[in-house]
């Protein structure tokens, strides 16, 4: 990876970290978990897709990278029980029975 791209990706990572850490709503939810006696560690995963402009032949600059479609059921199957508990604690609904 070239230095310019590495720098831009670090800037994006820093911006995401600042957005999360500066979020009053997230901080309040974490505080409620701590007040309830839980130790909280928040880890977020972001996927960044880049396409190499030198390899583009038919794509225009306005086109977004394409991803293989994944059903909601497939995505939910990858969520651990611990993640489900955490999301429920944040009052994030993701299961039909919730």
C-alpha cells in the first residue's frame, strides 16, 4: 500500500474513532451498562472496499464497488450470543422476536 493511501485510511480510521467516542448517545449507553455493574469493551469493525484505479477498464469514477449480496439471516447467524446481549443492552433490535 502506498504512503498516501495509508495516510488517508488512517485519517478515516481516526474520524470513525472520534465520531464514536464523541457520540453522547453511545457514551450514555456505555455508562448505563457500567452503572449496572458490567465491564464494557466496545469493539467495532468497519469494512472499507477500495478499487485500484489503474485496473479499471469499463468502470467510471462514479461507480461504487460491488459486494456479493448477503441475506439478513446469514448476517445474523454470524452474531455471537455475547454480541446479541450487548446489542440488546443498547436496545438495538435485530431479531424478529425482540
